[in-house]
C-alpha cells in the first residue's frame, strides 16, 4: 500500500425529507446570500425547488437563482453565474441537481473570486486559490460530484470537455434524499449506475499490490450495484435500492476506494472526448469505453482481471487458462450494461469511427506522452 492522505470534509445529510434542511445547513456553514443553481427543470416539475426555497426563507437566507444547466455543462452559463454572483453579492452557491449542476456551481464558486478567466482552471493555466462555499442537494446518483474535489465543464467553442481538481471546490455539505431520484428516467438511472462502477474500475485496476482493504471496499460497491440495478430498473420507486445506489455513488468517488494505490483514469480521459463531441451522457460513453479498455489492457495483469471475474461475477476460476476467466468477466460486464439499456459500442452510442483521429488529437497528448497508470496509453493506444 502506498502512503496517502485522506481528508474529505463534506457534511452529509442522508434520507427522506432532508432537502427541507437546506436552509439550516447554509446558515450553519456561514452562507448569507445564496445563488440557487439548477438544470433544465426537473426540480421545478417535482416541486423540489419550491421546497428548498421555503427552507431558505425559514431561516431568512436571501437568494438569487440561475437555472438552465445542460448535461455536460457549458462555460457560457458559468460566465453568467459569475456575473450574477458579483452583481448580487452572493457568498454561497447551492447546487440542486446532478453532476452537471454541481460542476457548474463549483466553476462559478471558483470563478467569482478570480480576476482572470475561470477557464484557466480547466486548461491548466491557473490554479484555484479561493472559492465560495458550495452546498448541494443531489437528484441523481452518478457522478459523485457531491463528495468529490472535481468539476468538468464543456467549452462551447469546439465542444472541449475539460476537468479540474481542487480541495477548495469540494462541497461543504451535501443533502442526499434517495426519494428525489425516483423521478429519473430509466436511461439516466442506468447512466448513473455505469458511472459509479467506472469510478471504482479506475481505481481497482492498479499496479499497487497489497491493497486488500481498498480492493474489498471497491468490490462491495460493485456487488451492491449489480444487486440493486435490476431492482431499481424494474421498480423505480424502490426506496431501499435507490438509497443503496445513492450512497454507493458518493463512496465510489470521494476517493475512499482510491487511497493507497495508483489510479488509472485513462477511460475517463477517453470518454470526455465522446461526451464532449457528441453531447452524449457520460455514463453511456463509459459503457462503451470501459469494456474496450479492459480487453485492451488485460494481458498486463491477467490474474487481476480473473479476480474481477471470480469475485464480482461469480465466474469459476480456470487456473490452467486465467485469460478465459478474465474474458468471461468482461463479457458479463457487457451483458450487464446491455441489461440496463446501456450502449456497448460506437454504433449504439451514435459515435463515428472516422471521428477517432480528431478526438485523439484534441486530447492534446504529445507524441511520447501517455495517460493512465495501470498501462500508460499513448495516442496510438487511445486510437486503438
Ligand atoms: O436538467 P434537469 O432537468 O434537472 O435534468 C437532468 C439531466 O437532463 C436529469 N435529472 C437529474 N435528476 C433528475 C433528473 N430528471 C428527473 N428526475 C431527477 N431526479 O438527468 C439529466 C442528467 O443530469 P446530469 O447532472 O448531467 O447527470 P450526472 O450526475 O450523470 O452528471 C454528469 C456530468 O458529471 C460529470 C460528467 O462528465 C458529466 O458532465 N462528472 C463529474 C465528476 C465530478 N465532478 O467529480 C466525475 C464524473 O466522472 C463525471 O465526469
Ligand atoms: Zn465518471
């Protein structure tokens, strides 16, 4: 196990009706004037927006509001949010929605206190040095942004999707009521499940040895998703299944299953090009990339992939031919994706083979540069 530090100071409120405490938490964490930030309207239709506003009014917190965040959130609305916060003297951002809304909120929070262009944080030209506090009310179990230090934004010009990391944008509190996810369309539920599992895979396939505890925690998340996914696809109102998936989504990405080992992230790097260029859901892009990546790199540590097949899918270990076991595990994963309605190839996703050189080029890798650590991938590998 590698040395590590772990500090993940988000305060979580989990369970039924917890969104009614949003105002209480804003006050507790020092907010005076809030920007309520949200997406395309699901929270208006469900009545959630009104409930959260009511909770702010109850504790005399003033607010401004900015809706309209698109999935794969765009820089244009971030600039608008920054301007609005400055004009209204906002000191706290409350994101109500999924990863897209939360990431947009994080970008605004950092951008408000920065003299330059907030995009500097996303193209590697600047480091976040201060940010307004961000709180969240989560409506989809997926990206894990409610407990993560990351934000991913798409620049409209060229549809470039880029991410940034900073401890300063990790939410100060996050409210997770599984009931709020019951209105999700099945496709979004499935995309979320796929993303949650991918956050584990990026950490599980590692060259670091002897990380038993972290391996076992990772496997617990994967097994939970495999158990709960069919239950929730069949009965979207199943509270217990929703609850387990929602907490798993947080655990998969606040890095508790990442510490003590090298992490990969090449699949996410590749996927961002797909959701950037085609504006498809991040989870759907991952369902295509993850099994392809596994097949491409499995020979690097065939026993690890055989372990994945045995422990996660219950495959029988073929000691004479572990590759067969490994391949069976990847096949089962693809079947699982198909069973929840995810695409598993370019055609099903709506991506085009002829766009591959463009996507690889926009990743911005130099000739000898690589991404990923399990097997460092060059541009040529990415293309393959
Ligand atoms: O905009 P509204 O109307 O709210 O509709 C949304 C949106 O269309 C809808 N939705 C959300 N909650 C709902 C609901 N519809 C009905 N009922 C509800 N309760 O779902 C759609 C997708 O929402 P989005 O926020 O885009 O989903 P998700 O949470 O999957 O976020 C995806 C974004 O997060 C980024 C992805 O790249 C992508 O841009 N990621 C962020 C990460 C992070 N910050 O740590 C890590 C991830 O790896 C990921 O890259
Ligand atoms: Zn992801």
